[in-house]
């Protein structure tokens, strides 16, 4: 199981993060020693166990583009756009989770 570092963004919930990474809220709570599920905050970095071994993610950093991410992971911008439901492949932001496989 791959562990991913995810920074909480406005509007995130543990349930939504767990669904995205194909894991459970309880696993996120356990790996981050969180006692109260409602006590996450914007900017908090969570260790998230990504559920599927076949699925891989890239957390965008400042200066990243889909082209750079595609090159790093041996795929195409079109494929990344499709996997992530991106209507404009020119707009990604630091901290955004990009599914690469």
C-alpha cells in the first residue's frame, strides 16, 4: 500500500479524501493519530494510505504542469486530463492531487 502526503485544502473532508484515495476514514485517522474526525484544518498535512496498488498519484508542486507530470510518469497530458476530469489542462495548482495511473 502506497502512502501519500496530502495537504488539506478548503472544503476537504476526511470522507472525501478517503474516497479519492480509495481508503477509509478510519485508516486516515489511524495513520495520523487523529482522535476527532472533525478536527482537520486547511494546511494540515495528512499521511494517506492509497488503497489500490495500481493507482498512483502525484501531488503538484509550484512550477509543475501536466506536461512535466506526464513526462515524469511516462504518460501524456491527454491521459492525465482524462483521468482527472480536467476541462483545462493548463490549470493545475500546487497541492492538487493528480492521478497518474
